[in-house]
């Protein structure tokens, strides 16, 4: 099941529409299509994804998202994911660009059960070409059986980004959950988390296409979609 909801700049128009591009009894592929300008001041995007036990879900995005200059306003992007026992989820996130003047709260919550496998790619770009960074607060709360796997809170903006990212403006991550042996082989920019089978790859870059995480994403996504317990 995939559900999306939006409130904000134009509450009469759905801003993101999940489109099923393939499905059978145990597997589905969903494309998240934007149906309006994203993100504008006052937008509050909420995406809820539930993958039932034993089901495989692949989520794709047709292109990146831009958070525009909000002229003193702000917007939010809230993702809640629940993956049941033995279920599979692969979400290939495209670049999330925080333009100069934007202020965004972006939160990701993942709950996954025993035997579940998850692969998630996130790319955050601070500012468009030749712009100063916008401001984004990135929060992640990932838990298995209520136990924390990854809890993170990053506040990036014109003041903090140079300290945290140096001269880079792109922060890219690949998160793999429940795939302990299947993700061996890509050691660059890799962090093995305290929970068995949980791995985070993270890197900085000047441009989104320079993140060097293609191999990590290929491995993590393949492990999530086709790996065996």
C-alpha cells in the first residue's frame, strides 16, 4: 500500500501521485509523480508507505525535487515507511535541491520487521548552480522491532554547511537494512551500523553526478529486491 497526502500552497491539488507501473500478487513498482511545483512556502508533504509481509515494493522518482526560495516561509517533507516481516523495499530517491532562500524540514522514519530488506537512496543538493545554500534540517529515525538502528539530526544551511561539508554542496547516502552478507564488496565511504545487516554509505560532492555511490546503490538495491534470507 502507498498513500500520499499534501497540504499547503494549494490544498485542492494533489502534489504527488503514486502511479503503479507494474504489479502482481507479491510485487509492485510505483512511480511518484509530481503534479505541481515543489516545494513552495507552506507546503507540507506527507508520504506514507506500508509494505505488507512477504511483498516486494520498488519506488522510483521520475526526476529530482526543488525547494524554491520561500521568502521567509518554510515547508516540510515527511516520509513514514513500514516494512513487514520478509518484505522488500527499494526506493531510488532522486536529487532534492534546496535553493537559496528555501527552508525545509525533511524527516524520514523507517520501521522494519524481522526478515525485511530495505534499500534507500537520498541525494541532497544545497543550492542550485551558482547559488548559496538554502536551509534544510534532515532527520532520520530508523528502527527494527522498536530498537534504534540510525537516529540522525543534521541542520544544514549557509552558516553550518561549510563547517560540515567543506566546499561541497551535495550530500549523498545509501542505506541498506537487513542485508548483512549481500552488501559485502563496496567498502569506500561505508559505515557499518551497530545493528547487524545495517549499512550506510555516505559521501560529499560538488555535483550530484559526482557522488560515487553508484556501485553501493546497485548492490544495496539488488540485495533488497532479490536477496534471499
